[in-house]
């Protein structure tokens, strides 16, 4: 088996006066989709932010592509460039007149002859190919501020495609989409996962989607309560442990 894309070992993260994440350990393999589930306040987003180096950890170890994440969140540029992040909400000043092509082009990063990820392509060609892959080339000259929620998610996926990535991190990325747009988003995401070989780590509240589509599940409430395949992790007993018995009775999980 190849080395894992991501290793988290005995991670602890403090938020103000309490430990939001305690003794969390797991691995993410290439080409797999791992979902983090749990109730509100369980530490899921804090875990994601620690993996990204946004939020400092109190203790533990994080390895990305075999490289240790420094306590202050730094990684070698060639490693950092192979990670991409889709947030729950894409917040920016809508007065900024940035076009879709310009935004996606920001994903090109500091490509140069000394760095390997450019692949010989020009920035323009990379942006064009990425937007065509997500069927959003027609949006290239539109202002980002004019996009719908579904169009914005497609453009953010194009941003991820401008450079080869190995780890894609999502924090409830489909939040705010209607049912049809969310379905379209996941269909596109998993098509790209197959084509690109991405490892995905995502926070999700959609247990039906997790059961259908994910390879592994981390059931979390400050610490990992269970982890494994959806059939193993999403049992009524494990969901009751994480969410409470009332949640399971209300949703009638089987």
C-alpha cells in the first residue's frame, strides 16, 4: 500500500478555555473519501483548520504527504501546493471587480522553472482547461460577485484543478445550495475525484450522502468515537453515541 496522503496522530487543539479536539488519530489514503461527522460543536471544523495549519495545535502530529506540519502551520511550498480547500462559505468583498478567470488563475500560485507542478502549461491554458472540466468556461468573463451559489462552487472546484492536487479538504462545502445544486456539486466532485485521484477529507451533515459515497467515516465528538467504513461507523449504536438516542429515533437509521 502507498504511504497515506494525510496522517493525524494524537492531535489535541485548544479553543479558548477548553479542548475542542482531543486525542484524534486517523489516516487518509490516496483516492479515498473520508467524511467527518458529528453534532454541532463536536470540533469537526476545528480539526479541519488544524489540518490546514490555520489553527494551531496543542499537541500531536500532522503529516501531509509525509512532511510534518510545523506548529505554526508551515509546509514546504511543493507540498502546500498539492492541498486545496473548499470552505463552507466563500467570503470576499463583492465590491472587488474580479472575474472568474482571474479568481481561478490565483490557484496557479508561484509556478516557475524551479517548481515541478506547472507541467509546462501556461496560466491561461491551465485556467481554460480547469473551467472546461467543470463546465464553467462560459462564466470566464463574469464577475465572481454575479455568480449563483452553484456556479460559485463549480468555479472553486476549477480553482482546485489549475494545479495537480492530492488532498482536497471540504468543510460542508455544499452548504447553502438547493437540493438540485447540491446533487450536481457532488456528482461533479466525485467525477473529478476519479479522474484526478484526489484524496478527500470532508465535514458533512448529510449522512445519506456519506453512506452512499464515502469510503471511510470518522464519527467525532471532541474525540474519535468510531471510525471505519460507512457500514461499520453509521450503525444506530454509534450514531446514538455521537448524537444522542433521540436523534437516531427521529431519523430511523437502520
